[in-house]
C-alpha cells in the first residue's frame, strides 16, 4: 500500500501544480449570482433556477461559460482562495479553479452551541480576517414567510444572526455565534429579509430588504451589533425603487455599487446604482438596468431575474508558500539551509517533504524528524497561518548522502482535508538541489 500512496502523492506534486492567480474558465473580475423564473411562476421558490454571471465592469454581465442552472433561490457567492462558494436555498455548490469543475450541491448545516440545528434563510457569505466564511442570515420559520409575521400576529420581531464556518467543513457546516446581529420589529403589513454584508474599508455594512426598499445598518465589528445608519430617513437608502439588495464598495473610485431587483411590468430585472455616499437617499433615476431575462441565453423577455448576490472574483485570502535554499549544489562539509516563506490567512495543515534520488520521499513530522519513507504526514495540523519566513532545517552534509538530484516540497492543505486530493491544496512550491 505504501508504494501506491507514494505514487499518487508524488504524481500530484510533480505534475499538478496549482496557481492561485489562475482564473480557470471563470475569468470575469466580478461575479453576480441570481435566480431566474418564468413570468407568473415566480411566487413559488420551487420554480426558481440559480445562475452565475461574470463581468469586468459591473454593468455588462454574461453567464459564466458552461453554466448549468440548478434549483434554488436567493443565491449569493463568495470566493476564497481558489474556490467559489455559491449558496442558495438548496445548499452550496463549490467551484474549483484548479480543475475548472463545479461540484454537486451539498447541504449546509447551522448549529447552535447546544447542538440544535438552526433554521435559516437568505444566507449572505463573507470571508473574515482569519479566512473563515461567515454566513449572515434571517432566522427561518416553519409554515409561513420568514420575512413576515406569523398569521394572526399584528407585530413581531425579525432576527438576523451570523454563523462561523466549522474548521475542515469547507463551507458546509457552521457554528451559530451568540446573540443577534440585528433585531427589526415589523408589523403584519411590512417585512424584513435578505441581509447582505460588505465592508467599505472603515466599517461593515448590512443591507436589509424592506420589500422594494433598502435599509442600511453598520457595525465596527463583523460579528458585532448593527445599528441603523444615521443621516438617512429611517435608515432607508432607497424607497420603492428596488429590494433584495447586494452591495460593494469600489475603493479605487470611492463609489458604492448597490444592486437591487425591481418589478418592470410583469417581470423583475436587476438594476445598479453608483453613489459616493451612504448618507444620501437614492431615487429611481440613480438606478440603471444591468440584467434582464432577455440578456440570458436560454431565457427570454418573459423571464424574471432577481435576488442579486455580488462578489469580487479574486482570492479573498491569498495563501502562498515558497521554498528558499541557500544554494543549489552541496558537497560534503556544506550546510544546507532550508526556509519557507508563507503568506496569507486562514488555517492549514503543512506538509514538508524531500524526494531523494532513488525516488522515495519523506515528510517531516511534528517532532522535527523525517518520518517513514513514502508516508505523507503533516508537520503542523490546523495551523493559523502567520505570514513570515521560517527556518525548516540547517543540515551539514557528512559525505554519506547519495549523489544525485533532490527535491524539497512545501504543501499547504485545507485543515483536516486529504492531501491526496489536489482540490484541497491551498498552496504548493518545490525546489531542487544537487549533490555531485
């Protein structure tokens, strides 16, 4: 069995070298998740189909190459490293840039500290400073619209919470954080739903859909308490000109991009407003249509497009590793100094390996010594990545080392995941040296 492990692991390292800069077939600078439904069928979410579009300017959108729509509603998307995470009512689909493939949908589970499963709707993902996905959501209800009060109630409170990704789950399992991020009292004639999270560099912004209007709340901390933004009338950024929002702050132009959907005749379309401030209300003339059913191949003018979820298509937590050697040729009496340079954020298992001239490989174990031949073992598990340059070893050659070419590998793998599966790789680098 060991030779088989050796072959698989070494083949992946030698042949399949992922590049974090690779965009695969999804090359647009920006991404927009949305759902589509045919005219007069949209009131039933079971008729909604999830789509993903790309753009280089945020205004002209086209569905990503090879896209196959799937059942789901109110989608949102986020990129982390070389993976996309597309959430909707049917769970999560992940795209791997390294292999240019979409994985099948998987269920998403949120659990409280007590272990009870939490009902949720309208998930909005964001990557935190530690490289973890955090889901913001409206607490779900059973048997009635979670955005509204229960039948017979004249008033109620809607609760918006956040949950942090469980290590090793790769976006499928979440731990509900204590407290509510936001509580909104409503009446039987109103609604509150569809949180959307983004940062403008100085604070975190939460958009809330109030029917065809958008309210704005802010917090200094991602998982802190959110307060109604002052300066707007009752916190409304726009009223009756579009809801189910998604926001983005474009730092280079210092503009906010606010996407909404709005009824247009018998269908819904997606519009965008560009604005310099969150303190000035938007009017209908501030919004421009950027996507309709007629713009999507296979749909048409009788189709609605709705519920935009925006993301930047770049690694939110770029992780890299580089091997550093003091020279590439060593003779007896020389000292080989091996260091690695690590950058990025998040958690990872670290594998450090040497391949000797015979073709066998050895990985360094947590003791600092090399383990058995052809067995892949991490030197550190679930390491909280701290950027820096680290000394791996300083080895003085005695003259008994076999001559030939040696290779050193540094591999960072998603914490708790199988290193034999290349889509779990976060970063990899190799360097060779020679002993005459």
